[in-house]
C-alpha cells in the first residue's frame, strides 16, 4: 500500500514555500452550517427547552414520549444513580484504567492550583494591593457522542474544573438513537460531574450559553465537537467564555535517528487515524533513517483497522522532512508550533530547551503521544493550527478568574489622588479628576 507521503528537504530552494503550503489549514466556513447554527441558536434562545427537545428528537432520533418526541428535559437527564451504576457495570479493567487515569490527571492539575494562589502586598503608606483568584460558578462540558465517544475527554475537561473549585459542572452528550456510552457515564461519575444531559449539537451549546427553564446558563463552555458545535461555540463567545476552537489533530516528531522506526511510524499513525485532515510530520537529519521510517509505514499500514483514513491523512497532509541537523529541526518545530511534539532522541532535554512553541512536548523514545492522550496526567486538550504560539493546554487556570484588589489608605490617597487628577484632566475627564481630588486634604 503506497501512502505517497510528501518528502521534503530543508536544503531545497523552495522548502519554505512547500512547508507553508503543507501546513496551511483554513477552517472553511460552510455557509449552510453557519446558517443552520444561527437559526438553532436563535430558536433555543427564544423557546428554550421546547426547541432543545425538538432538535434533540430530530437529530438524535429519540423516541422517549408517547408521541415519538422526547417527553421532557427530565427524561434526557442522567441521574447520579445511573452514573454510579454505569461505573459499577463496566468491565473491571476499564474501571481500573479510568480510575488510574483520573488519579493521575487530578494529581497533575492539583499542582496547577497550588501555583494560582492570589497575592497581596502593603505599601509603606498602608495601601494594600493584590489579586484574588476565584473559580467560575458554572461550566458546561461538551462531550461527543455516538461513534466518537471519548471517556478520556470527560476526565480531561471535568477534573481541572473540579480541582479549580467550580460549583456546578454540566455535561452535555448526544445519544443518537438513545444509546448511552457506559464508559462516558462512568467517567462522569469518577470526574465529579454535577449534571449529565443527553443533548448535543448547536442546541446543546445554545442551552448552556443562554439557559432554559431546566438548564441555568454557564460561564464557560469547553470540550470538542463537530462543525456545528464549533460554529455554535464561535457564535456564543462573549455571552460565555469558551476554551478554544480546535482544528485537526497534529503530531510533529523530531528524531535523531536512534528510535526504532516502527515506533515512529506508529506514532505518526496515532494522530493520522483521527481523521483525513489530521497532520503527522517527521523531522530528522538522517536520510537513511527517514527511508527506514517510510518502509515501516508501508509495512505497518495494512495492519491498521483505520488504514484508509491514515493513508489519506498522510498522503494529503503528512511529511517526512530531511533537515541539516537537530538544531534546524528545533527551529522548524518552533515555526510549526505543533499540538503534539515528540522529541525522540538520545538526549531529548538538550533539544527541548530550544523549543518555545508546542502544545505538549513528549521527551524521549518511550514518551509516546498516546500516553498523554489518556493517562500521563497533563491535559490532552491542546492548541492546534499554530495557536501554540500564543495559547496553552486546558488547565485549572481556564476555570478560574482573577480580580484585582485595591484598598487605598488615607495617606495613599493624598499621593495617588494628585497623579490620577493630573492624568484625568489631561484626558478631558473632569469627573474622574474631581473624584480623586475630593479625597485630598
């Protein structure tokens, strides 16, 4: 099976242009999707639960009520008893794996919380300045349903919110044909989700953002979804916060040629199998090693259940890139700013020190990206499409916000009042100036 993966060489005159073309990804705006989402959001905002029920019954083919429509929002809510029952019912190995992953994710994110304590300091005149850190009151977590059901995403989104101290965590998950994924429900039980409602799509995003009779509006919506969910999140941003608009999954492997080529080929597959738009790239200074990896790709691809998806992904957006040396590989990696960066080398730390832009770094040949997806502990919700240049993995800090604290003493007001008044008069804001001056002796 020939993948026809792109092969580039950084010494080629047109290398940068070809690399830029390979990396280019514009999340095309589908006018039909945008129009449909706009109508759904407006309808839910106007009619609330009634609209949510209609869309849920239509899109997920539910048959809850005697008329064939979902009987009520109550019928779509999963009780805590049902969550606990799902946890008890799944196979022991699955339950143990979820619990180990949850424990590790919680332990990692607890350390983030420790670094987010507020601060204050007192100036010589008694003025106190500081910052308070407080959790969001209520967040919504969107979890894909149907064929793309990811219990790991429940853990990665809900546990940081729980650690942050969020008061209420509302999870929405579509259940096409009324089929509930038991591992997803079990993960919700482990992660401490407050409410689980079996709705999805743009109507679920609208219900979380605007609120209905049975769902209080949230402060922030996080979690992955399809094109309709992404479009809805973009449109409600500002009414609520969102985590990010995620693009296709990415892996970039910087290798010195010391790792088993089968391992590298499989790591490339691990992201390419997500979908046809996923991107998997290898940077290596050893041409012979690149040829060995290509041979491993051809050998192993026929063994993959999702080989057709992998083949298209690698053929359209994948690449094996020969670089001059590892220093150049790191420079190119910074330019790519990939979601997942593996540094598969004998001494990975020396190269990691040269990396500024990556969603997550996996150092050493034993650190496969797939471990990070499930159970290492750091979050697998990561910036894509070069946004790692300015954004970060999902974390406890995404579920907290900061408030400035200002307590000016009488003595402090004498100094600060004159400064503020001078600046306010300069800006033509007399009331500002007079407000400060009234405190002067």
